[in-house]
């Protein structure tokens, strides 16, 4: 499913420079990086960012942003401040700046979103167990290199590979 987005026509008419970069010689332009990160972050935030901007909405969005940022689940971009590069991620200021953004992402009420957040933030025991077992297995086998192990695994899964692909050096 595609991620579709739209800004209100009034925003587009009055603040086009906040939405798009300058056009190149071919007439193409890109979405501003902050807006692009916010668009993709709506898949995790899952809260409407249009209609009346109320304290209640902003507090709930801020809570979700804080929790998602804590587990590294928000889009971010690199900012050069003149001295050094730093990472900037979506924040409440971004939400307010682009208020009116509409996406085709489902908006979850607080309880359902809390369940969603719990599900994505708690590692599943079975996944950790699988990774741990594979790591133990690979650590015991000192005779094969990583490419040899991958080829062996592919052959075990009925792959039709007799020779590894050529590697440029």
C-alpha cells in the first residue's frame, strides 16, 4: 500500500517554500527533508494532524513522539549548524509547522496506540532466541567463512547454486 499525503491548498499557496526545495534546471523539485521525515513518521505516530489544533491533540502527539524517539523509531535527518553535523528528528515543532498534513495512515486512539507501541517496543523472545542460536552455531563453526555459511544455507534450502557469484576485488 502506498503512503499518500496532502497539504491543504491554503498551506500550499502560502508556504510552498516549506514544502519543496528549489526547482532544478529540469523543473524538478523535492519535498523538504523535514516534511518528508514527518510524512513517513506518521506511520508510527498514527494521530491526525489536521483540523483544530488543540492542547489535547498536541500533548498526545508529543507523548507519542517522545516514546517513539526513545526507541529510535522516528525518521531523522542530518543538520549542519556551521560547526558540526547533528541528527535532527521529527518533533512537536515539525508537527506544528506542517499542521494540516493529511496522510492515508490509520489514526489510533490512545489505548490502541499504546497496545501498538508495546508490541513494537518489546522484543519477541522467539526472535532473540533464533538470533542467539544462529550466532552460537556460527561461532562454533570455525572452518567456514560467512560466504561459505550463506552458500551452505542456500543449498540446504534447495537453492540451485554450485558456484558463488564472481566478486570484484
